[in-house]
């Protein structure tokens, strides 16, 4: 029996029941735009996570198959770190572009088109030009640049349908985040299964189809649900600020767009396309990307700090400082969490007993546990935060970050425990991997949707896109750090193949130091800073 196939079928049936139930139970609580953006983001994440589930394994087992295991791991994890870093770096620029030039809706559409081309060209690379690194990097670059325009602006756009202190906001973003993970859940099961058991390239192609569906949902169903929101750049429209949170808006129509902005949009589109080959070139230079990200991170943090002190409103400035502080802890969380797509996938391939009921499950499939737990637990967290809020007992945003870091450390502790004391002949029981994903997911639910909601609450109205982009920069830095941490799991002797026992020891030691000790220390430090951060938030919870 092919257990993986039946897991995939069960996953699709489950989602087809679960989504209507969630929409029906929340349709009278949240704006219609939430559900349109929910579906658009769901399919966009289907494309991203479907490709990500296969990427590291594809590089190690196909592109770098002629290298030794350690050399292939180092090269693949370096590229993976640079790729995922740039996926979150480009939203910094994409947020500015939407704020000042495109407006949210046009930025999202252009980004979606670029990603569709990226996924399909990646499929073509494998089908007709396998091993062509130039086409491989170009495909990844199209996805990176497109994601930069799509990702930050969907989240920022959603914030426009809620007021700053709307009690529904955290719940709405949690439901939105569940949509993200439904897409990831389905794509990991589907693209992972198809890619590893049938053909890598069909898996990449399915990811492209998912992105096409996401863009289709946004364009067709958004016309009525969005009104005139997001059509114009924030810099020339005050209507969003005045009417934020309403279902409709009487802002100027696109025909009133100044000629100067139209020219800027055309030039920006040309520049966006020109950036793609530059981005492809940079994917081959992992070390340079590390220095670029450190420089940009320090630069953006510096800009935010200067802005916070230059603002006329002391309250607005202090709120921006909270974003700066949490930027650092946010990066720490994701640097370890994102081992899932890199070193933990390779660890699962080599050091986890994946035989369940007589059927060996492909390593890429196990990433679906994270998404499954979010689908199941996101409504619980949304309900829990709402219930606690009514009783005045809801943790503040900084305290939720503490909870997230603590659960991340606990997840790695479970993994280390299973690997050190319960592994048999170098293979750890799969149960410990599942428990790790459970704790990492509850940690993620404590941080990620809350973080997105926080940005829309604490950011100045006309700079939400930029601050959201800066927030994604912390994830860019984190993903590059994730690649560097992942490289620690490769043998120092690149010409030597590690035995199964040696690889188990290397993975365990790396996760103990970084996943348990460093993350736990970060959580303790943040606990000490919580009182000051709450004071700076000035009434925003």
C-alpha cells in the first residue's frame, strides 16, 4: 500500500471540508476581503512551499549528485539559504514600491505573473535542460523578485480592512495565516509526492499551477470585495487612512493617476525585469549574500531608529522602536525554525525511520505536519486570544514572542532527546520528529500572525508597506542564518562520506547548541525587556 498517496488524498478531502466550515463560521465577523486574500495567499503559498519542499533534495540528489555528500550538502544549503533569504529580502523593496508607485493591487498582480514564469521555467529546466545552472538560477530569481512584490503587500493590504485597534484584527490575521498554511499543507503533500515518486519537474510544474490559481482568485473576485482600496499608491491617496477598516472606499479612480506616477510605474516595471538576471547571478555567491544582508539589516534598522526619533509624535516613534527590538528576536526564531526546509529535511532523509505501516514515506512529505497543525490549531489560537482579550488576560505582543521562542527551543529539545536516547542504528523514531513539528507550530502561531498584525498596528499609516518590508528583512536575515547553521551539519571533510551514526551525532550537537541553548537564552533576554516594550507600545496590546 502506498501510504503517502492516501495521506495526500485524505489531505485534499480534509481541506475541502475544513475551508467551508471556517468561512461559514466567520463570514459575519470579518470583511469579505479577508476571504479573497485568504484564497489568493493560499494558492501563492501552495506554489512557494511546493517548490521549497523539493528544492534542497533536488539539488543534493540531482544537481550535485556527482559531489560527495558533504560537498553537495554545503553547496545546496548555501544556495537554499541565499534563495530563501532573498525571498524575504525583496519584500523590503516591494513594500516601498507599492507605497510610492504601484499601489497594493498592481504590485500583487505583477509579482504573481513573475512567479508563474519562475515556477514553469523551473519545471522546464528539469524536463529539457537538466543541470543547466543558469536556467535554474534564473527560475529562482523570477520567483524571488515576484515574491518581493506579492508577499508583503497582501499582508499590508489586508490591514486596510481593519481599524488600528479593531478587536477582530488578530483573529483575522490568524485566519489569513491559516490560509497560508492550507496552501503549504496541500503543496507539500502533492508536490512532494509527485516530485519524489513520479518526477521532480512535475512537482515544480504543479507549484506553477498553484500560483496561477492564486492570481486568478485575486483578479476575478477582488473587483467587488476590495472596492477602490489598494488601487492608488499610499503617497497620493489619503482615503485609505481616513476610511481604514470599512468595506468600501470613495477614493479617486485609476483615471486620476498623475502622469508622473504612470511614468514611474512604467520605469519601475522595466527595472524590476532588469533586476532578475542580477538576482540570478547573486544566487551563486553565498558568502557575498551574507555580508549584503548584514549591511542591509543594519541600514534598515538604522533608518527605522532615525525615523522613530524624527517623528513629531513621540508615541508613534516609541511604537516604531518596538518593531526594531522585536526585529532581532524575530530573526532568531526564524533562523532555527527554517531548518525545516534545509537541514531537518536532510536529517529526515538520513536519520529518521520513515517506514510507517510497511510503507516508506518520502522525506519531503514530513514538512506537512507544520501546516497540518496550523490548520487545526489556528482557529483555536484565534478563539483563545479573543477569549483572553475579553477577560483582560491576553498576553502582550512581546510576551507572545517569548512564548514562541520557548516552544521553538522545546521542540528542538524533543528532537535532541529522541536522537540521543531512542535512535536505533542511527535512525530516530518518527514520533519525535512529529512532536518537534507540533511545538514549532505552536511557537509559530504565537509569533508569525501576531507579528504581521503588530506591524499594521504600530506602523505610521503612510509607511506600512515599508515597515512590513523591513519586517520581512528580518526573515531574510534569518533565512541566510538558517543556511549557515545548516552548513554546520555537513562534515568538515568534504571528500569523506559520513556514516549514519556520524551524521546523527553532528545533527544532534548542532540542534542542541543552536536550537535549544541559543533560542532559550533569547527567550530569557526578551522576558526582561517585555515591561519596557509594553510601555513603548502606548496602549497597543
